[in-house]
C-alpha cells in the first residue's frame, strides 16, 4: 500500500479485503456489458431494453459541472468493473448458506448479530449481488415483502413495473442513467396497507473488488397507513484505485403512511459516491431521510421529497463529516406540489483538515401549493483553518402563501471553548470531540443506537491530536 | 500552614505586551482570599494563567499547587490536580447537556468511573444549595443562559467537582442581590480546612457575603497590598487613588 494511503487505512476500520474470487466480472461500459448483465439475471425483454435506452441517455447527458470535480472519474469510467458476481448459489435466507468467506466478512461487521437483536429483516449485498435476504416470519405473514430487487422483478413484476423508474427516471441525471443501465442488487420492499413494521429493515452494502462500481437499486412502497424504517450501511476495503458507488433509491409513501430511510455511508476515501434518492409523499403521509455521510472521496447526494398530496410532510436530517481529501456535496430537496404540505431540512456539516463540506439544497413551492411551510437550517463547523464549507440554498417559491425559513451558521472550533472544558478536567482531544458531538447532537439523537455509537467512535478517532 | 496555591514572581505577556509584572501571592489551604484592584490591573489574566490558558505566555516565575510546579501543565492536568476556575464569561457549548458534561468532568476529576448514584447525590446537593430546579440538567451547557444563570452554573460545577482550589473570576458581575446571595451560599458551603479560594472581584459587595480571610490588591500587574477584610472596606470607602499614590511613593523611595 502506498505511503499516502497508509494513514487512511489505519483510521478506516473496515478496510480489510476479503479473499473472494468472483464468478463473473464485466469491465467497461458498453451495450455488450449491459446486455450480459441483463442476461446473467435472466431478465424480461422490457428490462433489457430499458437498460440499453438508459445507457444511451447516459452517453448523451453531460457530466455535472456545478459541483465537485469529477474529471478524474470521467477518465476512468471505461476502466471500472460494472458487474461482479460473487460466488453464490443465489440469495440465501440462512447465514449458513452464504459462502464461508463472505459470511466471515458480515460477521466481522456484526450484521448477523444485529439481525438477531434489533432488526426486522436484513439484506446483504456483496459487490453486484445480494447474497442474503431474510425477513422475520411474522412480517412475512402480514404480507410484508422484503427481497432482493432481482427477486422483486421476478416474483412481483406487476407492482415492480408500476413504480420502477417512475420516481427517478433515467433522464433525471447522468448517474441515474448510469445506474438504470447497469443496476444490480438492492432491495424491493412492499408494506401492505395498515401494516406497521416497528423495527428497522436493514440492508448492508459491501464492495470487495478493486476498481468496482456498485449500482444498487432500491424500490420501497409503503402502502396506505403503513409504516417502515429502512437502514442502509456501506463499507469497502481500501484500494489504491478508485471506486464508484451509484445507487438509485425510489420510495413511494402512500396516503397516511409513515416511512423513514436512514443511510450511513462510511465508504473508504477513494470512493465516488453519487446517489439519487427520491420519495413521493402522498396525502397526510410522512417521510424522513436521515443521511449520514462520513466516508468517500466525493459524495453528491441530495435526498428529495416530493410532497404530492395535501398535508404531506417530509423531514431531512443530514450529517456530513469531510476529512482531509474529501469533498462532500450533500443536501436535500423539498418539492411542494400540494396545499398544506410541510418540510424541514436540518443539515450539520463538519470539515476537518482540507476537507470540504458543501450544503446544496432546493426548496420549491409550486403555484398550487397553498400554505406550504418549509424550514431549512444548515450549520457548518470548521475544525482547522484550511477546512472549507459552502452553502448553496436554492429557493423557487411560486405561491405567496408559503412560509419559508432559512438559517445558516458557520462556526470554527474555538480555542476558548476548548480551554473552558479543559479547566473542568477534560483533555484537549476529548474537549474537542465533545464540542463536535454537541454540534451534531440534534441530528445524532435521531440515529439508531449502533450508528450513534459508531459515529461517536469516529469523531473521537478523528479528533485525536487534531487540535493544539 | 500548607500553601495550597503559591504564585512566585510571575511575569506574563500577551500579544507582546507585559500584563503581569512579578506577581507574588500565597493562598494557604483552608483560607479564602479576595483579589481586588482597578480595571486592567491584571486580575482576570492572573486567574486564567493559573488555570493554564495558553493564550498567555509565562515569561518568568512559577505557579505552585501543593508545592508542585504546575506552570507547564495543561489546563486539564491542573484541573485533575484540584484546580478550578469559575469563568467571568462562561462559554456556551451547544448540544452538550449539563448532566452529560458534569458526568464526564467528574470522572476526570476523580480519575475513576463514577456510579450514577454518587453522581446524582452530588448534583442534588448542588442544586439544592443553589435553589435550582433539576430541569436545568437537561439544558445544553450555558446555551441561551442569562448572565446570572451562567454564573450559577459555574458554581454548580464547583459544587459537583469539589476542587481543592477555586478561582472565582468576577462571579458577582451581572448578578442581582438575590442571585449574589445564592452564589455566595454555594461558595461558603465549600469552605473548610480542605478548600481554598481566590475570589477576584472589582467590588466589595460580594465580600459582604463571602467574607475573606485575606484581601490582596493588584495594580499594574503586581500585588501591591495585602491585608485583612477591613482593607476591602477601606477600598470601598476611599477608592483606589490613595493606594496608587502610596504605591508610587513606595516605588520612588
């Protein structure tokens, strides 16, 4: 491992590589690759066509120029592996049936244990394919579907087709088009009317192959009055070559339903993480995006909520922690289409070393959306003098009854604050970590416990020797 | 009597300007001393330097705690040895509740894990002395506190952490008379053979409630006069000018 990556590897707990030989690996972005992926999955013809059309759209759309620098990524696009199939007999529903080396990885990450203790269902994706998927029996009996996206297409094609790519069409943006062409893995979730899933469903994404692109696709349908919380976590080994993660998440929250989607991405710092997440929220329904961005080299991610029905509500809680070498361009979008809709965005970012955290958000209120309410609060904390942050809050308000609030603050970790805590006996590093933890507290307290613990551990690690 | 805190010929600069010019001061264990003086005399600087504020440069001299030279120690090391500074302007730390913060601080102060029962016993006692509702423990450290609440919170920390030496930097400023009495009661409850305090104040008023054993007067970066509690009353009655003349005269002789 080159010297410059060493310190990163020391800090990155999940940087171990697993010794797993893939069954099939497809390199390069061509119609041939796309066809072979579709073939390997035994897809219906309409999906193959959809993929090929999406690839054309991808070719046509320009690279986004308004955000982080993607020129290095653009040069590498033909060198990635677009499909890597791990050795497996398909998606297991018992950990015993997951290949030994892969199972060991998930055991090191504590997934089977978490499943036993706190989760309603678990999905595990390894490179391109889901290797494990299981939901608690009592939920299955109530008609809750939690399967791999491939199985969703195979077994529930009718529902699948009704929603797939309707919320995020391939033409939405270049990377949504890319995902649409080469998507593989991800989850399909359907919660029937009135069914409340009280404990979270969790999906765990692991990249193992060097120079790999992961393109999971998740479709969640929460039917009328139903409730669900879906969590995704991401890690990978640290390679010298760069990697790409481009997911598309579509969520349909029906009338009076309640849904929550939590992401904690802790990709290594050579990962481009370009994800499109969007939810449609119907009348009286509620959706929350909880978005934690800790890892990656570049992240561009703006979870969107389309408030489509009267009285629909959405909340976004976002944490970004940009360390040296990272540019995290994150935020959220609230699109108010109906009357009495309300939305709130709270974004907390921390920049350390030469890291850069940007908030980019949009609040749009349609002409017909009477009495819409939106509130945006974005706070940035800078740890070092060379740390950077910027804020791009866009507002498009077409209805004059809208109530819109926006508040942004930038603060720097202050010596006098640290001194104050030190005079109470807290060592300097601990004082700094406490201030950082306090800064993100309003968002962190909404996190599932194990993620909150993980986040605290990361902050402590990052604040060691960072001041003074 | 054992010297709890001792300042020996302390010279301190800030941004190239000498602020303390040879401070000598002895605070024996079990005593409460007042440190008075006009604005700009260097009182608050002395308090911060004793606590280890690295914004200031010690050019010469030493600070001793129980005979040990602590001049080069970090602020937290000093705190763990039993030193406490109640700030004139306490800082706000959003998102950190008083209860969480004090639990961490007490653990550091005692150098061991603190059972919840022991921690709450200390908190309850402190809150009772300060006539404060338990509800305050869930509030974030000083965030949105009034000036008076911040000062009261400093004394709550004092009562929970129970240091050996406390420096109170203008704890009386910005307090109405009722709050002043409450704060004084907090400090007085700590008094005993194992505790000493240096009470920095501009006014005699606080000293009606925290009666000092000894009064020091600072001017232009030095302690120029030391006396009994009556010295504070004399300063209250006559101001500082006569002392300035006396010092100038002594300097000239």
